[in-house]
C-alpha cells in the first residue's frame, strides 16, 4: 500500500466527513501529530489502525482499498496535449473515458470518495 496515497485518501475522507484532525485522531486513538504524519505519507499505517479509520469514517476496509487502487490509477493518467480541457463538455468526455476504464469495484470506491462532495 502506498503510504502517501493512503494518507491523502484518509485526509480527503476525513474532511469530507467534516471531522477535524484533532477530533478524528482522538476517535481512532492517535495523537494529532501521528495522524498528521499518516495523512502526509510520512508514517506507515497498520492494518489494525486502518480498520479503526474505516470504522470511524463508516466505510468498509474493502471500499477504502478499492478507492485507493482507483485513486492510484487515476493519479497515473495524464492529459495529453490533445486532451487540453477548455469546456465542460471536454472535461465530461475525458472523465467518462477514465471512469469507463475502471472495474466495478473501483467505480464503487470512486463513488464512495465523491459522495461527500456532491451537494443536493
């Protein structure tokens, strides 16, 4: 597991759940500096701690790992020069192409990642 990507995902999910670093750290039994090191990718996260993180964020460990796998694949996709995004339609087309290349489980992980950002 890539510690940097895992930390970024934890930070994104924590913020999406509107949890402060201090409160979340207390909830999972860590100090705030330790959580900060994990979120920045400077400290390895154990599976037992990852279980606590997932429970506190109300997601399964499987969903977290699928989101992490999908995120790392998305991180490796770069826009080519012909994919210069100038309009919303162009961006939609690029995103649809990216999403269609993901497995069902990766799509579920991406969905779980995006839900907190969608406003009704």
